[in-house]
C-alpha cells in the first residue's frame, strides 16, 4: 500500500521490483496481488509492470 501523498512517484514500482527480484532469487514461481474490481488505477499500474489477470478468479463469501 502506498499512501496517496506518495503515489505517482515510483514507490510501488520500486517495491514491486525489489520483491520480484527477491522472489526470483529464492525460486518463487510467481507473485500474486489481490485488487478490487473497481480499482482500475491499481490494475493499470500492475499491468504496466507486466502482471495480468488471466490465471485466476477469486470467489469469496462475506458476512453482510
């Protein structure tokens, strides 16, 4: 999570690259992020970093 005052400054990009590099060094098969369907801004950010939503759908039950 990046605080609103620090968005659009490359903070998430730097965090993502660090985590991805560490994951690769340690044999991870991939990374997964959860994003709300209506958070288009975040989805576009993830897509620019090479991520996609092609492999899984998530289903949940929430108490109302």
